[in-house]
C-alpha cells in the first residue's frame, strides 16, 4: 500500500499556465474591493496643524 498524493490532485508543474493558475488563483468576483482613502489622515493632519499653530500663537502672546 502506497500512501501519497491523491490522483485528483492538480499537478502545477504541468505547464506554465497551469502553474500560474495554481500559484495565483483568481479572486472571487463577488468579493468587494476595498479602496484605501487618505481623507481621514489628511483631516487629522490639518486639525493637528491648526491646534499646534493655535498653541504657538497663544504662547507667543
């Protein structure tokens, strides 16, 4: 009795196309694409800059 890989296992070394499909499976089309937005970071930096400038102006008076 030989214990090993099942016969239905796809061998990715068959050809380049089969290997690429094995190594990089296609993403499911129903999966939502998450886009990264820098808006919260920009708003936080602007608020921080206003606070720092206000603090410096208050200390200067």
